């Protein structure tokens, strides 16, 4: 009787382990939900006292990354100066020291948005447009 009890106990453990391995193993099932598409991002480089490209076109929902590869500090802000109210997500970029980069917020309204360097707002080379479509 004792041998039968041990045999049944061992069998129960073996079946339990087999079931756990079968349930926890890798699955080739396609029932997982697809991950959402990443938000598209475009880049504007600040170098040699200018932004490049000066006009950039992005899809609705995109973000634009500003990279300061210049030797001077820059502060990217939405037009008009000094209110900066035209396209508030651009104001997320803000103050950039040389070597820094930062993204705008999500640009969710189809339109054209002007921006400038708040520190040097009259410099046409540091002004640009983001076209959201």
C-alpha cells in the first residue's frame, strides 16, 4: 500500500510539472495584440547659427526633435514672439545648451506652425516652419 501511495504521489507531481511546463512554455500563437505604432519623429539640427531644415513636414501626431549642434545656447519657441502661443507643443523644446536635444510635444492638429530661437528671435536663419499634415 505504501508503494502504491508513493507511486501515485510521484505521478501526481510529474503530471503537475508537465502541465506547468506546457502552459508556461514559449507559444507560437498569434493571439497577442499588436503593439501600437510608434509616434513618428523628425529632426531639426541647429548648427552654424541656423536650423536645418527650415521647413519640415510631419504627419499628424508626430514629434520633432531639435538637436543643438551649435556652439551657442538656443531656446526654441512657437511663434509669435514673445507670446509663443501659436503651437504650444513646440514650446516643450525650450532651452538647449550645445549638445542637448529635446522633442516637441505631439503635434496633433493639421496646420503650419512657425518657430524661432527666443534668444535671437530676429535671426531669420534660426526661424522655421513645421507643416503638420
